[in-house]
C-alpha cells in the first residue's frame, strides 16, 4: 500500500534515532518516496549522510540551505506528503506539537501538513508516564494524529518499562494498514465529480433579483461527502451564506443561471459524475435596469426562460457519464419526478417533497426518495443532509 506514497520522516533528538535508518530502508523497499527532516539535535544521534544515502534525497534540517540560500518551504513539504511520520518523537517535540510551537523545520512542517500525521514516542519511562506528557499525547490524538504506542522493554537509562520507540517493522505495518483502510473508505477515488448547489439570482436592477429559498446545504453536503470518499470535486455554487468545510473541494462562485450554465458547460466533459443539486431559476428578466427602479406605482416584468442546464447536459451526456438530478415537488411527486428523469436523461433523480416537515429548502435535514431509470423507488427516513449525501453517493456507486 505504500508504493508511490510520499512520506515525510521527521527525526528528533533521541537515542532511538538509529532506528530511522531501518525505517527509511523499509519504506523505500515498499516503493515509497521518502524525504527526511531532522531537528538539529537529531544529527548528534545519526548522520544526515546515512539518511540521505538511504532515502536518495537531501536531508532537511534548516529553514534554508546554508550553502546556496535555497528556501526549504514547510508549506510545499506539507502539500507534497501523503503521510508525515515523526519517529522518534521526544517528549519535547510532542509538547511543542501540542502547543503550536514552531521553532524548527520539523515543527513548521507539522503545522502546515494536510496529510495524516503519525507519532512514534520515544523517551524514558518516567518521562512517558508523566501526566504532562500523557496530556500532550491526548491533545495530539484530539487533533486526529495517529499515536504509535511505544513498546515495553529495556530503556537507554537501564530501566525497564514503556517508552521504547516501536520497532520499524511495526511502524511500517501500521502505515500499510492505515492506507489499506483509507482505500476501502474512498470508493470514489479517481472520480471527477461536478456538483451544482444553491439558488441563482436573476437581476431586476442593482438591488433586486428573482430568486428562491435554496440554502445550498444539500449541494455542499454532497461535495464535502464526495471529497471524503476520495473524489476530485468541483462545486459550482450560486449565492449562499455557507462555506465548504473540505479544502479539497474546488468551489466556483456564480450568481445567475447564465453564469452557472457557462461554468457547467466548461467543466462537464471532464466529469464522470454530475450532480445537479442547484435550484436554478426557470425565468430571468428580459431587461435589467442599470439603476435602482424608483417607480412604486406599477412594475411589469417581462420574463424569458433561462437555459435548461439539466436538459442540455442530458442531450450531450457521454456513455461513461452519470447525471443525477433533483426534483422538489408539491403534488404527484413520484410521477412528476419520473417524468423529469426520463425527459432530461438522468441516471437517478432525488425527490424532495414539501409535504414532509424538515425536508427541502433551508433545513439541516432532508427526507428523500431516489428513483432510477427502471422506475425503482427507494425511500429514506428524515436524516441530516450529510447522511442524505452519503445515501445519494452510495446509490450512484451502485450504478457502475
């Protein structure tokens, strides 16, 4: 599972640093790309030359290369890595990680890392058992860091007890297990998904528009859940007051139906899955005043249809593409949704009914039915929109 994975190995000033050479060798043997960051004190326990030879990469210690002045960017390192392994991790480094101290390259890279972080403590028995160290380890766990429990045995002080850094073979095995589980939990890995969300605002004048009550919560939940499941997600969003909680999601902001259509048209050919969760306006004013309309006696708006984004996508759908639409109905729900699915060449349609309390616009919950091209209807209970997003994505996966 480590083949072609980018691993940063952080080494701190512990006698267990000698095990880092074995770690690097095992990681390289499994096909990983390894970059090593050392604290200045770690160089007293194992030489950078040894680790550079084994990793086939220069060893990073300082914020810049003293020989040529090149900057060692902790941000770039954090973005490069698929995993950051700090082994051995001293009590001192663990304390700094827990409190956000960033006085060396290893720590600034930790604070910049967007990847999973694994920490292998190594210290004497009393230091490991001290309540401060235990509290700091719990803080790191609360941050989502993976703690690789130290082993029990003879310590450098001559004492017997818990504090020995775990053996390199066990650490590599833990990394393999993590990536194996991650692969199983990312069924959308490698899939490009395009999602629309929110309302569109059709301008009447600079301060007024035609719109609807869509909050964008369902579309954003779908984007976030799809990213967690490994997908490469682009979210085209109308005007909403919420933000995306997944940095991996590319968010493109639009206002009008025309702007949404233009963005979707640019992106549709790259997407394997398109989910149309936006509530796009059906009509837009024929003319837009460039000044605020002041006449309060009578206003007549001439409206024209907007481009039917869903219909256009259905006409040009590729053989390996899946398009999922939404229907919000007030009567004849299943019949109307099924007709929409067929007319617009969807693979699935998600039906919402305004008859159900807690479903539809503005709510944090939703109650849906999913209809496929064979008129099979799957009904779901009222759930959080995050859970509803999972149900929808699971139904999409069953289409393959």
